[in-house]
């Protein structure tokens, strides 16, 4: 039985040690944050080895959340395989408890700002950790997943793959304007069978568009609603490792 991300993270989160410096400490998985004009958060894997070039997972959080979501998802993806970085969305939203949260808007200005924050975060991650530039994955949940698709379509040669959890393919403003390059970019889409927000009919429409554009995508459907599950995140890890090792992934 799949558990909600929040439930599992409350058990696994103590395995991550908060860390304020920019260097990795062998033996522990490290979470740190950087405040400023473009806040972001970082994750260094367990037994971080400075001489090894790690794949980088860039995470775009879901609605009414922030870059701190990285701390909850990384133990469920992998504590060993990746360096992680998460950036904050530009759209201010209110959380259920009244605290400030953020999201991602598809307006021209917000997409431009997201691109700027994205590449600043990737550069900063490369300064802190040893990153393999040809193994950068972009992923997100809900509106973060949609933004991940948008940014990856705008810069397909910059990423090894793009993953969306419960976030539909973007519409408007020509998301496939770099189609020839986008056809070479591996795509992963996870969705909840019982989601009322990103319904199976919406998923089918996105698949029709992607297939008609000549792109391939790996689709996973889970017996859940509109949420992140532990199985989604472990499947993310498996799929990314397949892209790195060259093992073919199942395509929808």
C-alpha cells in the first residue's frame, strides 16, 4: 500500500542532517538552503565523494509549497545517487495553515523568471558539488511538473531527461517550438488514476499530442489521487538510472 509523501518523510527525514556549509560531509546525506533574491535548497548524497561527478536532480515544488520540499522527496528518490537542488516558484500562494507558499505560473514573465532561477541554481549547485553537466534531470510536481516540461522544451539539449508527477504538458506559446531537439529528450510522466485535477482523460490528450509530435514518453499510472507517492519517487530513480546506464525504459 502506497503512503503519502508527508507520512513517509516524517519517518525518513531524520536521516538527513541540516548543514549550512557548501561542502559535503562524508557519511551523511546533507540538506542545506541558500537564502537571497532567488532562494534554493540543496541535497548532497550519502557518502558524497568529491572526485565523482554526480547526476543532478533539479526539483520544482508543487503548489503552495517552496524549495524545502526537496528535503522531503530526496530520501524517497535516493539518498545516494544524486545531488539535488530545488528552487522557489515566483507565484505567491497561501498554504492551508495560512503560511506563505509558492507556485509556478505559465505567463511569459514568470516563465522567463523561472528559467533565470533554474540556470542560476544549476550553476550554484555546480560550484558546491561535483556535477556531471550531461546528466542533469529536471522534475516537478503538479504545476512544478508542468513548468519542468515547459523549461525542458525550451532548452532540450540542457537536460538528460524531464519528469512530471501529476503535472500536465504545457499549452500556449508554442511549447514545441524546438521540436527537432525535443524529440531526443526522454520524458517521464506519473499520474494518479483517481486524480480529479489531472484526470485520465487529460493524460490521454497529452499523450496524443506527444506521440503526434514524434516524441517518446514513459507513462506510469498509480492507484491514487492527485499526490506524490513513495512508489512514484522510487520509479523516478529507476527511470533516471535507466537513462544514465542506457537501459531502455518502457514507453507509453
